[in-house]
C-alpha cells in the first residue's frame, strides 16, 4: 500500500481523473484481475488492450460497481471512492457505451436519451427542455441525429451516437467505450474515431476498450495492456509499433507447445464454396460471412484465426446447420450437404465441438451418460425399439469417462450442470471424438480452460489428425493457432483475408492480418498464388 | 435411472422436502384463517380437514380416489408439458372438449355394446388431443406463445361444448339445462371397487389414471421419444445441435398433454355418478386444479399422482367443515396457500442448490480449481 501512495504523490501533476489502483478480483477458480493498475488522464484517450478473457470487462465492471474488488482502490479526480453500482458511477460522471447497446427499440431517440433522467413538472413529462438540450449537444459534438426517429429504424452507427448522446446528456466527463467498433462498418468506424477526437477536444476523458490495433493507433494517446488478468504495462501509443503492442497483448509463447509431426493431408473431406451469411440484426448492412470458400483435407488441421466477432461463429453455425446460411454450398466427402438436416450431417461424417458448450454442447440437466449419446441415442447401438438401452448408454459413457479421464462426482450419473467447466468440455470432446466422423469442427475448444485442460485437448486434436481425420479449428488465441494449425486461414470482417503457413509467418504478422491492417492478394487473383503457396503482399495499411 | 449407481437421490429428496414444506406451511396458514373466522371452532375444524375424509371409512377413502382421478390426469397433462418446456394452461379446455366427446359418443353410440365405454373414452382423448394440437402447431411452426393460444382454446372449448349440447336435441336435457345421461353401456365398469369401497363412486377410471401415470413415466424416462421431449424442454439449443426435430416434439408434447386432459373429462362424464355437461359460462375447475397438482407434484408423474390424491383428500375433508359453520371456500383457500408455498419451496430448493454449489466451488482451493471439482 505504501508503494501506491508514493507513485500517486509523485505523479500528482499528471491530473488523473480515474485511477484504479492494484485491483484484484477473484472468481471461484479464476483470478480475473490480478493486481491491475490503470490511470486515465484528463482529456486523453486511454486504450485498454487485451485478448478475450484478459479481464477487461471485469475491470470495467469493477469501475461500475457491479463487482467489488478483493483488493485495490478506485480514485476519481484524486479522491478515493466506493462505487456500489452504476448509479454511483453515473453520479461521479462516468458513463459507458456498451458493446451491445442498452436502448429501447420502440422508443424514439429522444425518449431513449432522457430515459431515467426525465424532466417533469407536476408529474408530467417536459420533453421540450430535453429536446433543446439534446439538439444543442448534437450540434456541439457534431452528432447528427433525428430526435424523433425510432431506434429500430436507425442504423447501428446512429444507435451508437444515441448512446454517446445519452452520456453527454448526463454530463458524464469520463466515457468508457466497450469494443465500440465490433458492430460497425469501416466508414462508421472512421466517423466514430472523429467523434471520439471531438469529445477529447471538449475536455472529456475516454477509456477505449478494444483489441484492434489500428484503432488504437488512430485515436489513443496511451495504451494499457492486460493479459490473462495481469497488468502488463502502459505504453505511449505514438512511440510504439503495432507489432510491439500485439506482442504485449498476446505475450510470449505459452510453455505448452504440442509436438506434432508434419501433416500428411489426404483427400478433401469438407468443401465450402461461396458461403455467405447475411446480417441478422436490423441496421447491420454488411454480410457477416462474405463469400467464403475453402477446403479441409483428411489428416490436417486448418485453423480459422481471427478476432472475435469477425464471422467465425456464423461460418461454423452455417456449416453445422444450427445457424442460417444465405448462399453457397457445403459438401462433406464429396456429398452435397447444403440442404441436409443437422441430423443427416451428424450421422454422415460431421462432428462439432460447439463454441458455447453450455448452450449448445450439453443438456446441463441431463446426466453425463445421457449427454454422451446426445447425437446417437436413437441408434440401434443405444436403443431397443422405442426404448433407450440404458445398459449400453451407461457402459458407453463409463468408457468415455475412463478414456478421457473425465472427473465427476458420481460418474455417468452425474448431472453435467454440477461439473466443472473443464470436465464439461472434456465430455463434449470425448463425445465428438469418439463418435464416427470424418470432419471435426472445433470452435474455441479450450476457451476458459486452465493450462492443463488446454494441453490435454490440444493433444487429443493432434491425435485425431494423425488418425486421418480432417479438423477445422476456430480459435481466437494466437498461441492455440500456432500450436495446432497446419494451415491458417485468417478471417476479417467475414472474409478470408489470408491463407498462411504457420511455419513461415510470425505471430505479429498474423496479428496484422487479424486486425485488418494487412490483407493478402485475394487468393486466385494474386500474381502467383497457387493454392497452398502464399503470396504475401505487404501494405494495405488503412 | 442408472444400471449400477442410483443417479439423483439427493436432488429428488430436496424436491420432496420442498413439497412437504409447502404442505405444512399451507396447513398452518389454513389454521390461522380458521382462527380468524371462528376461534372457538378452529381446532376441531382443523382436525376435520385432516380426518374428515375418513369419517365414512372405506367409502370415504373410495371418494378420495374418485375425486383424485380427474385432477391426477389434468395434473399429469400439465406436468408432462412442463417436463417438455411447455406450459399447458389449456388443460381446462381440453378437459371440456374431452367431456363433450365422451358424452356425445356415450349417448349416440349405443349400438357399440361392451366396448362402448372404451370408444367413448378414446373419443374424449381424441378431442383433447386436437385441442392440444392447435396451440402445439401454432407454437412450433408460427412461434405463437402456447399460453395465449391455450387460453383462447379454453374459451373456444367452453362455448363449443355449450353450443353443441344445447343445439343437439339428442344430447340436451332441456329441463335441467345440461347434457342427458350417457347410455348404461358407456358407464365405466366398477372394477370391483364397489365392493372394496362400498358406497363410493370409484370406478375403473382410477385404474385408467394409474395406467396413464405409468405410461407417461415410462415414456418420459425410458424411451427415445421421452429423451427427445425432455432434451427440448431442458435446452432447445442443444436439442437443435443434436439434430432433434424440435418442432415435431413441441407439437407431439401438446397433443399428448391434450389427450390426457381430454381423458380426464371423459372419465368424469362416464362415471355414472351424476356428472353432466352443464350449459353455463364457466371454465372447468378440474383443469386449473391440474396446474396446482403439477406444481405440487414437481411435474413428476409419481409426484403428480400423490399430489392429486392429497388435494382430493383435503377437498373431501374440507367438505365437512360446514359442520362447524365454516364455508367450504376455506378449503380452497388452504389449497391455494399450499400451491403458493410450493412455488416458494421451489425457490428454497434453488437456494439450497446454490448454497451447496458454492460450497463445492470453494473447497478445491484457489490454484486451478476449475479442474479439480469432484472426486477422483
């Protein structure tokens, strides 16, 4: 504690508006924030950079009083404060634009802005004053918007302006933007950058959460980096290269590197042609997955690398059939599967480790045995006519438990809800690996798991590959990509922007493709880019 | 469930305890109400609630089972739908059209001979199934909330059966403004109950109800179909992922639930103990009681069976409250309170679950704890 005092005293002239000092927040089994210190200066944009699960959201939730930290203190304008909830934060002039907007769809812009702060007279709404103030603000900050338009009728970019106006209306001086560009088109992103600069000019201070390096370069003054809950450092953006920042974010290689032999790819198993998924939400214009084509062969692991929200989930959902697909063709083992049912795909070569293990992967209220046969309960092996063959199901499940070292309180009879996340994931991996298949879709198979479980699942995937299965892996973790991939496809804004050979490309370079700073010549259009061979074109800076 | 290990003794214990908790609190509140109404008679009145149904010995016991039969079935209907993630608030409507089908066949189908009552029961079930199918189809294919659709079907069922009975001279008893008696061949057999529980109205309908409970239990817990139905109820996303046809399952669940409620109506109408379709604008009480029974029985077929008998037992006992100048409505209030607290009991159960889970999570300690939950 003495250290903190010293540092704050020596840097008093820095004029910090928010200081979060030595914040530690522990959840059961995981340290979300481990001694994290960030300081936001008056009138600057401080970027908060980190991978998924690095603890950014937790840190912001602490600032908003949604969580109380185990250790550490928060100071606002030099005074130590205790924040018990969003209302306290608001009273301190702290506002936030959430990644998913908090707007009432069938209210007008004006109604949404004043919501919760309505000016009334004798119990009646006085909207005229509010309208005047909103118009003034939108003029001053160049946030053009029709106050009488309904939220459901305006674009996502405009909705974001409403969120910004909401903060301005509440006289918030400290603004937090939580991954604000994830849902925007490039043009809208440029506009947002301008708006943010305007806000700074007017004396606001901004905390900008993101993992897109270009945006940090474009607007931020300084950048604080978190990795796996730990505070790595704060750097000056102007004097630091993107490569250096991505290295700080991703970190050095994790200790666990899987030993794997070079791939020995066989025939094509999965073929995807011109797959397109249109945007599902109102106001979004761009395709979520845009004309994606690729092949996965037997005995290789193809990895789709990319930053979260660039269309990888929708791509996999379209392939497996649990999500929509608006154009394109999918075939497995040469058979056209585009119009086939999920069950047909499941029984004709497709295995799928889903992204959300609790939502899709398991029926949490079923026991382990029932979950072990989720796609197979109806097969002769596990049933007698209309009845389930309990003996066979439990025997099979006991076998999976043994082979995959799944730990649970009551063996096959354990309700999966009561199991730890790692063991739940093991159930899914065991099930999908064991049942007959040729192609395995694995989406973030190690998300939220600790090092031991990650290593285990990685080994299993390599074993699968060596057994001649085709594997399509989606991962947000560069380390995982490097560890497993035989080929890397980089996805950015719904398009495959590069096909890379993991042995010939640096982490930093992959990072540049992932963040859209770099783009390969479109495969096929490039000068000399036959399939598999990379023609990496430099440049493409925004 | 398991072949070697018993699967969830802990869980069902908590469920059972929460129902008992609800019953005790409900009875205590009932006692308080009795004290407020008439302090002098409160204790004897309370005792009567508990013992009243036995005052006539075997006959009284038979009457409990007789009253329990329809509400066990409507409870089973609602509980079954709950298990598949649907709220079948349409049980009253299904009950009423089931009654209508049974009465129509019971009166008009005289030539059927010894199988007459069987056909009449089947007719009631079929009508109920149709009444369940409509909200089921609307829910599955047009995403219409089954609660709203079911409530509408309740009113349609009520007015339809009133209209059919009133406008069909063969069915209508103009003097009493209700349906005529069904043919003797359509009456359910006594199945020996008239000897065991002499003087009671108990009949083969009770056996049919027990069979229904067993069939639904087997269906839910032993068959592939039950596996699918429950998977959809627990987690429709995972069901979709598993390739289960969710729409078909929603529809089938409602058809089956409707058939069970229809069966309840048919059994009452064919009991031969003076039940008729009365032409009035009131929705069948047995249907709503079914919701209560399902809640108290935690939607489990066996739980529903016990809960149905318990509520019938209270209702029968409550009838004798009139001896102490209490109105029988008191017993309705007590039943309502029990249901009310069974909802609280569910809350208590959740709290117990949460508490024990927290404990589990804390035990392994801080270092990479998520992996070490559970024993080796």
